[in-house]
């Protein structure tokens, strides 16, 4: 009985003579005789595949042509040099698959197959096994001035194409990772005898996270003198496709020794470091501005501690009003205990200079509505009831994406009060570290109010006792990560109304400025605001150093 055509071969444009299938001894099963993994068919109309997926053998792949890659702007001669073969459709002669040769110690071990557009498999030569050589190593110079290692086969072909376009007469050493960046360390380690023969080794990995991770793994193997290329497209192949040959050549010749991103030299930061320091944004109280040199432009973490009811919220509301109307800054308020509506009411009252949150306050509702309208777009509130920092942080990141730089969290302790003392301190440490990263990397400023631990001796805080940094709840984390700590001291139990309304806003720690000292204040019950008492600030500068 004559052989029959193979459906799989015909799908791939092969089996011109229709004779790849032959009948097995069972008399009903047909098998393809042109593959390593034989698809099998039952003797019935249409056939039924019984074996594994079809693929060309290594010997068949060797018979495929060199055609180049017009879409990627790679010439036929480059494919021929690197022995890259292309399978074509017999219907319209369009490429259906590309085969990149793989070798181990110079011996042919098979092909990496790219079925277009982008699915990969390996066709093995069962007689050779091991870690593959670099792609293109077999046709590369074995020593020389520079060796370029690319992220993959197409990048290698593109890089070689651009280099010979520049100077065709030179014998360029260009190789690639045969299995991509994921297996880079294995390939590099196995081929050190090859790379050590070059004066310079240059890496051209993809400009994404995977590429950065590959560089971090490869450099320790090749050595710290390894150089790295930086370019504007995701990969080298895209550089060729987008006609960026000149940029590629500049990146090739200006490649620099790899340095981890967290290593900084003096030259990297010299210009920034020698610039004069300018005053930051002012506070509502001139003496506090003078003591702290104002709100820093690059972000701060500012905490205030006081007894319950002493006036922490009043301090924040006046700073909020000052940022909005004096500096035209947008703010976000996380009023976790009292809620967004009460927070807005107090802010409007502070703006009106009236304590409208009190039932005996008489005010013009239409004027309050007008002020509220002016605040639209300038102040944003968090409306969640969650005591979970992760949800709060998610909202902070959203607000930050809207160019909001100032955040008020009142009180911070509400986020940990549901936890045990030990777990609460651990969680507070996590929260403060998260704030520090947001301050450092995004220039955000956080204002957080806090409850205090009772003093071991002396007056209670509600009686005007002095606030110490050690008394902040979870004090170690707050002391460590806050750039500015303030304590507000007021004797809420004094019989004399004048004494009861006077207080001290004390700078306990200022990491960025270094000054500490008190700012004397008086609460104006008619306006609901804290007003600074006229005292010379120089008396208090340097009272104690952090």
C-alpha cells in the first residue's frame, strides 16, 4: 500500500508528494515517517491524532533556507552567519517559524524554535546535552577588544546588523543568551572560558525589571569591570526596527561599568549638595517657622503629642488653613476618629475664625457654604472607617498621584489601638517605615497626632506636664522616623481661665534643623484659634539638642 499525505506536514507547508504517512503493522494506524515525535492517526475519515505535537527533526531543519527577517530589518546574510533558518508556508511563502541553533561546547545540540508570532519550544539532538553556549558563540571571534552579550537571539542579530552597517569590514564579537534572561546565570557561568578572552564585556539586557535583575545576577559572575549599555527602547531589536542605530552605537561605545542603583558617588550628588538651603514654607506661627526653618520642600514626618482635648486638632486645622490659603497647597485629611464631615466643619470654622463646631456659636451658614466651595479641590478627605494601614496607604498613594503632598492623620494611634501593646508597637513601626519611604521617594509630608503615655512622675499632661519624646505611644518608632516632633502642653484643669487657655507648643526633636524650644500660645475662645504670644524666639533656640 502506498504512503499517504500527513495532515500536520501539509499544515506546515511540507509533504509536497503526499507520502509522509505509512501504515503500521496493526493495519489501522498511520504514522508520519518524517518527524522525531511521530503523530499517529487511526484509519478512518478525517483521522484522529494519537501521538504528541508535531515538529521537524534537526536534519529537516538543516534543510530550511536562510531568509533574514524583513519585519525586524535583519538581512539574509546575518541569518546565514548565525545559521538561523526559517520555515515558510508553501501556500504564500510567508515565515511560519524561525529556528536558532543551539550548541554545547561547539557541538550541535538542537534548535530553539520560535513559532510566529511568539511561542517557543526546543528541538533536541538526543546525542548532545548540557548547558548551551552563547547564541552566536560558534561564529564569533574567540578573543578581542570588546564582547557584546545581548538578552536573546533577536537582540543579538539586531546588534550585529547595526554594527556591520556601521563598519562592515570589522569582525564584531556579538553573542546572546540562548534561553533568555531567566537562565542567564547558568549560561554565563558555563562559558567563562570564552568571555575571559575579551578585554571588555558589555551587557545589553532589556530595559525593564527582568533586564535589571539579569544584570544584577550576571555582573558578580563576570566581574565588577563588566560594562552595561543603556538605551531608550525596551530592547536592542526595537532599536533597529525604529532606526535608532546612531543611539545604539553611542550606547555601545559609552557603556559604563555596572554599579548597583543604591551606590552613589560624590559626583552624582555634588551639585545638589552644595546648593544653599532655603527656608521652607511658613507655619501659621512665626516663631515655629523660625525654630524649624519652615516646612521642608522634600517632605517631612511631623508628629504632635498632647493630652486628649488639649488642642492637637486645632493645631492641625490652622496649619491646614495656612497651607491652603497662604501657600495654595492641596492637602488630604484622614480624620479617623471624628470623620470627614466633622473635620471639614472645623476647617471651615478655622477659616471663618469662629468655633462653629460648638452649639453656642452663631455664624452665617451661607458664608460657611461659600468657604466650603472655596475649599473644593484644595482639601480632600478620607471617608473610610478602616483601621487598616494598608487601606489608608492605598488612599495616600491615590492622592499623591493627584499632586497632593501634605497629609494629616488624626490620630495615628487609631490605626493600632485594636491590637495588643506588643503587636501595636510592631504595626506602628511598619507604618512609620512606610511613611519614611513615601517621604523619601515621593517628597510627601505627613502630619500625625498621637496620644501620649502617662509620665512616670510629676504633673499629668492634662495638668500642663511637659511632653517628652519618650512618652509618645510606640515612642521608639515615632522618635526614630519622625523628622519633627512637637508636644503641646496646657493645663486643662486650671481654675484661672487665662491660665487654662495658655499653652506651650514645644519642639522636642527637629532632625533636619537641629533646634528645639517652646512657642508660647494662647487659645482665643472667640475665634477658636491658637495665637502666638509675642516672645523672642532666640531665647529658646538650642535649648536641647536631639
